[in-house]
C-alpha cells in the first residue's frame, strides 16, 4: 500500500510506475483506492464512474478499469455538498448520511471490492488518500491504515521534499501511528527531489536512524511529466505547456471554475507543440486567447453565479460579440445556454430556473438520474481527416436545442445501450459550440482539425500532424515516468514486498 504524509505528494503516480513495472515483469496487477475524493473521473466500459487516477493506474498495469478498483468516489459540490458514488453509481441514500456515520456503511462494501480485486489479480496496489495520520478522522478512516490493517498490506510512506519539511512530515507521521500501525510501514520514499540526491545522503541516514525504517528511494523531480493529474489541487503544479515559451504559439484558455471537473480533458493540449494552455480566472484574459473553453463543473449553477460575480460572463458575451471562438464541455455547455432548470433540486435547493449566459440556443433540465457511459461519435458536419471519435459522458440531466436552426455538434453512439443521439450544439456561424463528450481533445484527428482551424484564422500554415496522444504518446509517457522512478527505487526490496521474499512480518500474501 502507498501511503502519503499529505495530499499531492505523488502517491497516484507512484502507483502508476509500480503497476507498469510489475506488468513488464509478467505480474497480473491491479490498482485499488478505497475512497477517492475527486472531480476528475472516468467511465469504465460497463458504465461505472471511478476516479481518473485509478483508471490511469489500470492503463499502466495493462488491465481494464472496473468499479471495484475505486468502490467509493466522493465528488464535492457547492455549499459543502457531496455526491457519493458507490461501485460506479450515485448512492443518494449514502449521500444523505452524515460523514461520522457513513464509514460504517462503506467499510463492508470496500472490503468486498478489495476481495474481488485480489481474487482476480496476483497483486493489488493500494493507494491511500491524503495524509496517513489525519487524527481528527482516524476513527472513521476508510482509506488509509484501516485498509492496510484489514488486508495485511505492507506500506510505503511517500513524502514530498519539494514543499519543504520532509523530516517533520515523515517523522511526525510515524510518531502519530500506533506501534502496530508502524510495523506495517516497510519503508519510506522521498519524492520530487531537486538537485543531486547524493547530497541528501546525510538526510537519509538521519531519517533512517530516527524512524527505524529504510529509505527505499529518493525520486528526483521530473518537471515535464505529462500524465493526468489527480485533481484540481495539482493544476498549479502541472507541467508547462509545450508551447509555453513560443511567441508564435496558439493560446487556448480554459476557465478555472471553482468546481472544475475533468480538467484532464485538456491534458493533451499541454503536450502539443505550438499550443500554450492558459487557465483563465480574470475577465481581461478572455479576449487574449484564440479559443476559450468553458469546462465541466460539479456545481454548474454555483459556478455560473461565480462567472457573473467575477465579470467573466460579461467578458464571454463581449468575446462572442467580437466573433471569438468559445467551446463548452458538459457543464460548460449548460452554462453557455439560455437556461438551466432543476425541478428535482439536484444542484439548487430553490428548484427555480436559472438564466444561462445565453450564447447557445439550448436549455438544460437537470435530473436525478446520472448518465455515465463510454461513447463513440462523428462530427455532425464532417471534416476531412476527422473520423470516429471516442470519449465518455458524465452528466446529470439533458440539454435540448431551442432554435430549429441550431445544429448539433456530434452524432453520438452510447456504449452498452447503442442509443444514437444528436449531441451538443453550435451556432449558425460555428463560433460557439458545446458538447457532453469528455475526452474529445484526446482524439488526435479532432485536435489537429481544431489547431489548424485556429492557425488558419491567424494566417499561419496548417500543420501536417499533431503529437500522438491516445495512439502511443500517452503510453510512452507512462513508460518514461516508470523508467525514471525505478532508476531511483530499491527494486529488490520492492520486489520482495510485492511478490514474495518480504521481511518477517511483511509477508504480503499476494497483495501489496
């Protein structure tokens, strides 16, 4: 099990590397995270919603993501609300339970999902959540040492030296554990080290002597890694865009909503040479980009109010009046429409209709039923070289076009049901458009079409191609990250811990 001294120390990506490393060695391995709190999510082939991090870990391990890998997903909304997703589906009943009572209902569900994972796979790599020593919620823990104790998993403790205080974070965490919990800690890993790690040898010795635990690696910081982030906490720490220092790069802006969801949609743009990705928070930024994207949101109505309060809604209207391009994805499309109705009070307790920004002739009606499905699609108005697109839907409610002249953006086929729907909308001049399809920009052909359309408006020549993302580039990035990590970890000790020959008291029994 991979535990952390805090959030965003690198637990998720360490599991990615370990999973790929074990896969290369012929081990059947699967990821597991008992409870994830995240707005970046993924839809499995059978329509279950799980945290994006676990899907990415499954891809690295070469297995198909499924709901048991992340049995509980908490999706924070507005006004301290939270949507509880259990084994891939929204559970209103568990969502109504107060947090101090929810854990007792979740624990048996978590253990059953873990048992199914451990039955299907030789090794299960468990990721903890946040800090392993959250003393105020320890009695109702469902993510960290409660899991390790329940399944007998040896643990790695990961600390981030980049943020400072690595000595206090490691020793402090261990000091807060009980003797039996400390015995589960097989060693610690220091992540995001800057400079020559040999200069930290004295620090490693100090930590080993004080903790009585071995250091299993010091991983240097890799600033340009382009793997998808766990959640919006990582936006500020993400890699620079490939075109960040290029004065001739296109600028694509994404509004950084307070409840931004699935910002993984835009990760392919960070890898694209000649593209500079900008997260927009101020009205004056809206006019300065070649394309403005309004992303998905877990609190669409609250984020729409935020856009108005910040002056961003007016800035979007001014951009439209000048002919600027705007794309809305999922909740972003809903906000761009004429109205959002919420008769079931899914997001707004008043249930009153809310006026949208009014840049797309569509209306949205929220429903208590959540759509979660993988999908394929084609452009409603075909473009040369742009064939079938792949992606997924995650949304509450439906959106309908209100103007007979308003065209759909996609013809979309939902996996499982096979239903074909006319998805999204676009204005008559095509300058404002919207869709429910997440993962649209992962499709290389569509991204090339978009980039070349924007380049043409600048009077720049078209590009012959883009950097491959789904078809090789993403997988190669996992390989690059894994090679970097494993060069700096004690592979022998890890191998013993995960697949046999572990130290006394650390026998994993097929799990890790």
